[in-house]
C-alpha cells in the first residue's frame, strides 16, 4: 500500500510502498477514504512546538518516532477484521478514534484514553491515515457513520472533537457568555456546538473580518475584530462591564492569553486549546482572589466522538470541508495549511 | 463598644469607642468571643498584595475603605436580633459566615456568595470581629456551634473553610496523591480534611522540619523538605515517576508554583490558594497537551461552612489554636503572625 | 387591593378587598400584571392530591392555610420597595421567583430554595399573584425581564421552570434519546429546552394527535400516540430495540409510569414531574440490576429561573400563552384548566 | 483443570475436569487462589430472582447458560499470557474485574462496563473462579495487589465494589446522615467506605444485635434494631425529626423499602442494592413533591476497583473474611451462605 510519510522533519513527505497490515485478534484494517489535515501534523512535520522563551519542545522528546505516517482524522470502510472483532462487517463505513491509550492509567480507566499517561495515538505515535490502509488496534475505536460523507466525517475525530472537548470544559450555562478566540475550523465548530448544547451567548474574536462573518453564520451572537478595536473594551461593553464567563482560546499564544486574562468575570474559566506556543506572565494572587480556572483541553474522549457522530448524523452540526488533496499532495496540503490558506478543513483522499 | 481598627495602613491599630449597632429586620448582633487573626488581615493592614513584577495591588483599588475593623473569623453569642430573625435565640453560640455577597450575581444564586461579583465581606468591606460586637446582615449567615469552644470554632469560617474549598477544588479520588505545599495552619487543616473525606494519599511539602513533623500528625503520609532535598526528584520518587495528581499551594509564590508545575502528572489539578504573590512564567503549550488545570480557590461557601461545623462537632477535624490575644493586642497579634511566630491560629478574645 | 381567593376548598374563589401591603426592609411590592394559572392551583382549590390506593393527601396536612390567594407565576412592575432594597427601581418590569425557602436548610444553602424543608412559596403557603399586588420578601427573588411581555414571562417561574428542572434532572447527552410523556404546556416547554441545551433526540408521547402535532413544532423528532399504538413497541422501534435513555413523565399517573418502566434502556433515568397521582407496583430487583434511576423533580431553583429568562430574552425558548382572564374570572380559569380546555398556558391579568 | 460447576439449577455443583484454557492476544490465564462466594451465586444456583407478586425472573431469560462455573470474586497469580499482554508478568498477584462489557455501548464508552447493555461478566455469563484456572479476556481487567492477601482481596471485586458503588451513588456530604440497611458483608464494607471518603454520619439498621455490634466497629455512629424498636421513630429521633438524607438498602425487599420510604428527608436518595426481591407500592405524587431519588446500584466500575485496591493496600478499608472452603466444598459454601451462616465473606481456595 502507498503511504505519505515524514522521513525527516522539515523535508517533503515521501510516498512509500509499505506492506498492507493484516488484522488479527480485535484489530481492524480500514481502507482510508478521507484523512483530515490538522495543524498538529505541521508540528510533527517541523519536529516541535514553541515553549517558554522561544525554546523548542521536540516531538521526539515526547516519544514520536520517524519515519511516521501522519493522519489522525481517518474515515473509510472496513477492509478486513481480526477473528475477535464483533459488531462490525466488511465494507461498513466508519470513522476512527485515534486517541488510543495504553488502557491501564486512571484516564483510560474512565474512558478518557485521549489523556492517557502513555498515549499511542494513530498518526502521532503509530502510523496513521495518510495512507491507503490503516490498522486500528481494536474495533472498539470505530464509530459507524451510516451514509454520512467520509470527507465531512473525518474531521469529527480531531477538529470537531477538540472543539467539543473545549466546549465541555467551559461548563457553560445558558446565562453565560463565552468568548471564542480564533474563528478558524475549530473555532467555528466550537460555535456550532456551543449553540447546539449550551444555550450560552457567543462572542467570536479574530483578526480577520472574513472569518468573523463566517462566525456569525456558525452561531456567533457578537463578533470582535481584535486588530481593529480594543478587545478588552469591546468585551466589557458586550458583557455589561462584567467580563466573560468563559474564554476558549484556539490560538493559545502569549498575546491572546494575555488579553484573555483581562476580560474575565470572577469565576471565569479560560480554556486553552491551541498549540501556537509561547509563554504568559501569570499574576499569581489574582488566580485565587478572582477564582479563575485555567483549563488545558486536549482533544476528547471516545464517548465524546460518539456524541459528535450522533449530532452530525442529524445535521445539528456541520463540519466545513474546503480543500481536497490526493495522497501525493500531502506536502502541498501541509504547506497550504501552514500558510493559512485553508479555511475550514483540508482532507486527503488516498 | 470597643473595636481595634486600621485607621491608616501600616500604622498600629487603634482602639476606638464606637456606637454598638442595633439590629433590625433580619440582622443579628453578635457579642464577639473569639476573632481569628488571618494572613489576609496583614494585607489589609499593609494596604496591598504583590502582583506581577513586584507591582502592588492596592486594597483600596479592590474596594476596601479605611478606617476598617478587620476580623472575619468570628464566633460569639447572639446579643440581640431584628424583628424578622427566625430559628435563633438570644445567647445562642454561633459562628459567622463572613463571605457575604450582594445576592444578585450568578455566584450568589447558587450559594457561592464567597465568589460574588460585588462582595461585602465582614472584616474586609464592612466592619468585622476585632470588636466587642459585630452586626451580621442576616441570621442566614450564622451557624450554631452548640457547646463547641468559640476559640476553636472561629477559624472554621476562614482558615478551615479556605482549606476545605481548596480540597474540594482538587476533586481527589482515593487512588490520587496530592502534594500540599505549606504546612501552616491552612495546610494542616487541608491534610485533616483530605484524610477525612477523600481517601487520597497526602504528601506534605514545607521548608521547616518542625512543621513537617506536625504535618505527619495531621494526616500526611509522606513529607518533603523542599529546602533540604530536590522537591521534583522527591515527588517523582514518591509517585512511581508519575507525578502528582493534584497540588494545593497554600503559599502561591512564584517560586513554589514554578516547582508545582514540574511535578505534575498528566491531567493534574494545581489549586492556588495563598496570597504571597509574584508571577509565574507559564508555558502555554503544556497546558493543553498535558491537560493541566490551574484552579484559583478562594475561601468557601456557606454550605461548606455548615459541613465543616458538622465535622468539627463530631471531632473529625480539630482546628489548632496556638495563641490568644486581648483586643488591645491586635497590633501585636498581626506583627507576630507576619513574623511567622504563630503556629496554628491566633485568636483575639475581645 | 382586590384579590381572588380560595376561602373554602371546592367553592368558587371570592374577590376580596384586602389592605395593600407596605414593603419594608428587603421587601418589594409588585403590581401584578400577569399571573399564570397552574395545574397545582387546582390541587389547592380541591384541597388535595391522590396518593396510594385513592387515598387523598390533603393540602392542609402539607401546611397550606385557607383563605389563600393562589398564583405563583407572577410578572409585573415594581410598585414600591423597602429601605434595604438594592439594584432595582420603581416601575421596573420583573418576574417573581415564588419557591421561597426558610433559608437555613441544606437545600437553601446551595441555592435550591425550591426544595426547602420548610417551604414558604408564594401562592401556596403565602398569598400569591391572583391579586392586584403581591409582596415579595426580598428583592433577591426578582428577575428583570427588560421589555419582555409579562404574559409570556409569568409562566417562566413555574411552567417553564418545572420543565427545565426536569430536563436538567435527566442529564441528557447528545446521543441520548428522551421520551417526553404529556405534550401539554410543560411537555412542550421541555421539548424546546431539550432542543436548546442538550442535543438529545426527542420522542413525544401523548394520547392526543393535535397536541402531538404541536409537539413536532416544539422540537419533537418523533411522536407516539399511546392510545392508538402500543407505546412499548413504538419506543423500542424508535430506539433500535435498546429502549429510552430517559423518560420525563409530566403526567405521573399509575398507568403512565407503568409504561415508562417498560421502555427503559439499562441506566435509564425516569424523571417524575406530574401530580396526577396514584401508585405504581415497583419491581424491586430490577432497579439495581438494570441500574435505573427514578428521580422526583419539583420546579427549579432561582438560578434556573435566571437561565430561563436569559434564554427567553434571546428568543431561544418561547412560552405559549393561549388564554387570558380577568381577576374576576379566576374560577372560570381554573374550571377550564381542569376540563383540559387550555392549551399552552392561561394567564390572569388583574 | 478442576472446576465446581452448576450443571442444573438447584442441584449440587459438580467437580468437572475441563481443559485448561490457553490465553492468546490480550488474554491472561489466572491461577485462582481465592474465589469469593457471593449471594448472587445463589441466584445463579437457584435459577432466578423474585420479582413482582412472587413471580420469578429466570436467570436464563437474562442470558445465563448452564453448565456454568460461578465465581466472580477472583484473586490469584498470573499463570500465562497472550502475546499482546503488556505491563504484567508471570506470577504477579492480581485480582480480576469480572464485570466485563461488550465495549460498544455508552456505559462501556465511559468506563462503566459493569452497566453494559450486553454484559459478559465472568462467573455469570462466562465461566468464573470456582476453578483452578480462569481465563480473563484482557489484561486491562486485572489490578495488581502487591503483597496483599488473595483471600482478603478477592471480595474487593464484588462485595466491596458493590458497597462502594452504592456509597458513591448516595453522593454523601459531611453534614448528611445515611441509613445503611443490612449489616452483613456489604453493609459493613459500606460503613467503612462511608467513613473513609465522605465524613457523613452513619446509622446502621439490622434485625440482629450481633451484627449491629460489629457495625459499630466498622464505622456506624448509631445503630437501630428494626425488629426491637420502631425504625421510623428511631430514625426520626436520630435525625432531629428531619429524616435521612440517604438510605442504602442492601436487602431491597418489599418490607425494607417500605420502611425506607417513610424515613426520608426531602431530597433524599434511596439507593437500592440488594436482590432479595419483591415489590413496593410506590406513592407517585410524593416522588416529585418530596424530590426523592430512587437509585439502582449495580456493582461498580473498573476504576472504582482500582480505587478500592488503593484503599485496601493502605489499610484504610479491611474486608472481613470469615470462612474458607475447598473447591469440593462449593455446594456446602453456597448452602451455608443461603442459611445466613456466613458472617463477612466466604472464600473458596481451589
């Protein structure tokens, strides 16, 4: 089978011809039809993230090994199954939960494998979906998508799941307002989800008027262009001088979080999601006296994915797919994403 | 009535002779028998806290007005009552919940008046317990203490309540471990409470061997002197190289929190309580990838206080009172506390 | 002022001329503009509910005293205020939270006054809104409604609040289905709310095709006429033979709950709301082996009401008002309601 | 290998010689050292439970197939492992989580396999621990017990787990009181656990003075012999006429639950655990007006078991083992248990 792989960081991905895996036990072999292209794939490609003081946190220090087939947003059909697989049939359309854990840590024990101590995520620690086939360690990580489109379904397992996990972490009530920072693919999905399951008032913040217009169509009640107007003043006006009950920051850069911390109502939750990187000078006394909560949100659980598929099947949420690529265009896809030229989500069709 | 008041910041408290208030409506006049001396009284006395870069956050900017009678840990007997008071009788022994809110914000609506948008706490925004009498706006802020000692009961309403709020914010499970930073009055009470209601494993951290010995008697399973040994190495060893599931930091200074952030297991909760002040350089990417939660914890709710009184009445927890002062010794009490010479809790008996 | 009062149970209400109360302290006098007519007013009028074996639970045994001015769904404008009232102004439009508690029990301590041990609800234990004026014990029980219509707002404080409390008690997730039994005023509002804040799939059940048609417009995904088809078979078909994840029963009669218990998936929540009465023969072993939860739901909290007002202001929910009455028509209003002739909600305009 | 099996209901168990299974994939073969004897084994032996009106709910209707090797409380050492097993070694001492689910239902997705739609529990739907060896489908169902005794550990996976699940379902706060009905093995463990992790006040109720004495040593603050005194009056006196905040009924017979329903404070939780059987005439109106919750509690989750092992390792809880049997004495063990002659827990040592 063909796979687009990162052989060395920062070099073009190579199309390699690999043996097609044979599933055994509970394993399932998926014929990939759609594999989403995610910002974190860029970090894998670049070999790291930016930490404090410009220092780089290397992916290899976090356990990533190259060569690697990236791709953790995988939708396709079941090609073959190990002898212990139950409840699935050949040719069924599924998406894959890629945030697989070791199964023994407290997170895994309560179904939060995405937060496992020793993660073995597909497309990160194991080969993923930039390939014709991918092997999934157990049928328990599959969700049937019925007659949904695989292109629209693939991003449910990371883009939408991350947005959903973040929305859940805000614990929004209907009389809350939430500022969603970054009106890209994740931000827009977070707006749709906030609308669908919380009843809260949504304020979208971005530096791009075009994106903010799209935000309105995805559920934003108010928009703030933080490049054109003072974001702190704008939020205070929109919240009766009280501040935001919650902020979800899909950028999570020093500059955005610095603003976040100045627009908060007492008891506010600041949910940090993005991997842009950098550092924040955190005023320590303010945290207890204002009873703030700063919450790191990382993807979501298998159960969250099942909930998302349920919402997507009924049309309550609608992932936005904007660009389609062939397997041979994997490098091009990552390059475009890095340059900010993909609105919504890009998908590779191997 | 006599009251020990802060007239001007950083000057000795003055004993003033004030009119004894007359309760009306739902108000209750308490004859103060015991008024705890709290670290935050020092901040009121000094007029501020240390923020980022040594900058001072002034108490007057947060709404405090001088002259002020401090004292928010108040136990005494009911002297007289307004005509609408129900369920209480003259001479009944009570403690006072001082963290009174305006009653209209979302926090107040769910019984978390301690986190009100517009707090009117006794001893902070209104005159408190360093006085012979204190007026309480409603009988709803009183808890009967039966035949409990007022000296031992007074600290329940702040010292123990703050410890309890912090313990609740950690959401400890029996297979969790928690590092409690600071084995002073609050830390020791947090250990007692963790022992009483969570089943978690407790690691006490301090720089004073004497305090750490007391920690053992209050429930600590393990102790770490972070002055004598490398705290990061010590915690990793005590946690099978996994890190702490939770940290409660009763110091909350730049230096302690910097250590806190390096001893965390994935999904860890860092509960910041202390008002020591300073700043932390926060590595932003780590927050989502490690799924950390940084939680500011500020005192506790009226209901938490009722729970504490229940525990104290049955001897499950035992506040530690170490020093007793007369009203005229208020300045001395604050001076001793500031100098770190009070172990447990100091109490003024007006 | 005039008030329509129950002097003796089962006799026509009398219009009496009473002294208009004068507010003091935190009290507020409301000029009633709209007072909803609720099923539980009928129970007050009849003097009781049906318990086990046809036995009557008398309202007087539960602390109700006659003569009584009923009416707990009250919207109006502020006429005058006691000297301690804050944050409100004369002529402001408000609705009243009528489920007032004593303030000292554990329910009250966490803001659930509606579940107080010693309730003093307006229109039940104290005079309510079937009158030109009503006195409210504290401004803390008022919610500003801005320019919303008082007729549409009044039912928020019981009809919608009860529906909301019930929906919250089901703890619905987006991949859950919920059967809502009874497509009357409360049922329809529960459908709107389920749609607005849960993402769950809604199955409406009733015995009236007309009501079921309205249910569809209020958010029901599927409808079942339990008179025309076998409800158990119908629910099983709609749920892939798995059964309902949750049931909200707004009738709560022996017959409906008997059906409820036969359509449940393992772990299902059965939320009982209605006061129709009667008894159920409960199979005890099934409760643990199937892990069922039977949850009694009674109105909602002050905070829930604030959330509802927020949703109504933004048009997310829309109470349905169908009949308007003068104060002198109070008996007629109750008679029509009892006869099932009011669809949506009837409102008295004093 | 030898196994004590139920061939036909109500007949003595037979010792059969079966092929010792060979583990493959993630499977693990355990050499059983201790297998607890549980009340539900009697139901398997008798072929059913008592439902409404004396009607029998047959085990075969719930999917049980005979011949069956019972035994779901299994502790032993690892004999051999499939090729995919990780994190375990031959000869390690473990206990087994027997409440295995299919893995695809919502319960399994959140780590509550014990509440799976299609359970495949060991010793119930698959062969269990009344045998020299037992095969476990995955190493993920094992918990290491270090140097703990296998006899004392085995009951953690059902007896203690069921008690723990019940205690969790009560959601006890430190100022709550809880009535624990039935001071047998489960009741005593529930008392230990309530003491260890809730801080609530415990009232033990039973009809046997001897058992009630043991209850006191296991954490009961008060005891009530419901045979000798009026239980309703007794509970009301012990709770200041307020009633119980929660009841855990380890008997769950018509008679006990009838009493339970009469000792409840408003908002009380009634947790039903026992499988004694029978029916209750439930007064429907009372459920909403009193805001009661009736909660079925069935064993506990894998994560709960991990928490229990943590508590047991540190001696916070202490399972009580009273009788030891050989494999050939399985019928005798069940007979003694049925006759109420086992205090604490009986264990088979194959």
